[in-house]
């Protein structure tokens, strides 16, 4: 779930783009490709996702962060 705190967020999907303003949120279902982008200078968001979600999606690289413990 992406909750926009300030600014504008554009969420790109394969078939469409959705713009979100401050106070709006979007829930991206598991397995759906998406690419968030700040519109303008910056956008502040609160991101909520399962602890098991890799920060690099389905690609493992030197940037992948593996969670050590569950909360």
C-alpha cells in the first residue's frame, strides 16, 4: 500500500498510469508489476508491505536486503 503524504505520485502499470495526490492511497495486488514515480520535485509516501517482500522485487542482486527477523 502506498499512502501519499505530500506531493503527487504516479503509479505506472503495464496498461495504465494512475496519479495520486496527498491523502490518497493505492493498494497494488501481489504479483502486479508497478513502478512508482514522483511527479514534480518530490513526493513523500508511507509504504506498507509484508515483511517477506524483497526490496528488489523478484530479482536478487547486491542491492537486495534480506530480512533477518520478523516483527
